[in-house]
C-alpha cells in the first residue's frame, strides 16, 4: 500500500513496521440478515488499498447472518486501513436495500413503490444509495417514461395548478404535478390538474384522508382512469398497512428508506493467506 493513502505519522506505520511482506486474509461478514448493496464502492475502496478482492455475494441477494460478503488479501497495514474504509459502503447501502425490500413486500404489487428522496442527498452519496434502493426492489423514478415533475415551488413561481400545466403543455414528457391544497381545496386542484393534461397527480401531504378524498373525487367525476394517483409526504413503516388498501397507483417513500440503519458487519482477519485459511462462503 502506498504511504500517501495514510497521513504521515499515522501510528499504524509503526505498528506494522517490518511486516510488509507478510500477507493475510480477512473477511467482511454480515452479523444480521440483509439485502446486499454497496459492493461496487467497497470493492473499489479495497482495490485502491492494493488488496486482492473476492466477492462472495451479488447485489440484491438476501443473505443470512454470518454470510461472508468479501474476502480481502494483502499486507497487514492495508487490511487495518480497509477495516476503516470498506465496511461503511456496504453497511449503509445494504441497510437502505434491506429497508427498500421490506417496504416493497409490505405493499401490494399493483402499487409502484418509489424512493425519490435520493435527490436530496449529498452528491457523493447519490449513486450508491439510489442503486441500493433499486436493488432492494424500489423504483427511483416516479415513471419509467420521460416526465416533467412540477413541484410546489414551480407551481408557486409560475402561479397555480392550471397556469403551471399550461406553461409546460408543449414540452415533451408526461406531466407529474404536486397537489398540496395550497390553491384551494385539494379536490379542486385535482380537477384543474386533470383538465389541463396532468398524467400523474402527486398528493404530497402525507395525510391519508387527502389522497382518499382525491381518489373518491376522481372516481365520482369519471376521471380516475385518465390519471395515475400518487401519494407521498413523510411516509413511515407504520403507515403502510393503511396505504396498502388505498386507491393509489404510486407511493413515494423517501426518508424512511434512505435513513435506514446500517446493516451490521464485522471485519475478521482470518490468518496468513498462504494456504492457512479455507476458501469458504461464510465463517
């Protein structure tokens, strides 16, 4: 491992002095059941330390406690640094993927489960955690087809539901618009959205009674089949049983997925690499 990987004077240079030619093997192991994610970043991190990396799992796999994720081979100093730098990528991403899988399984298949909150993350985290949500079975876009998302701030600046949709009517892509009851009753907002060409109505209040009212209004008006109805706003695991029975097509769950706790891992040095450590799938 190149010395520039650690700051000058790091105590580990002294601890492992004279061991540069001794090669060890270590494993990264889940201590709890999880859905695997974050392998690309963790493997890249380990490789940047000069370690030989072998993957034991694939992203998206559901694995039990005790399952080995990676086997790393290299000198003691590199392995000591890897313990600090490799686990976090897998731990956080796998926590998100595990939460995403759980939420997806709690809602019926007719509902598209989306996690759009990744857009609020710091740029360096976005790719990792967006992919984690996806491998957990949750979409990261409201629609697969091209669309224009018109949120509350666009509507405030342009001036109302009807005016906003009219302003973008000639632009390509399906129109997705937030409804929050800021421009009158939320059912009146829904009427304006439907009659001005919206394809998806996003009830972004987090209140089940709001989306229930909008769904009932759309059915009573004969408009329900013309649009897809989405629901979002601070949705948590405790809300899902009630949401499962709603007349909605899309549910956007952001923070509850992305704030999922780390999937716990341990880093185990298994011994010298020269034939002393069996090639096993878990340990």
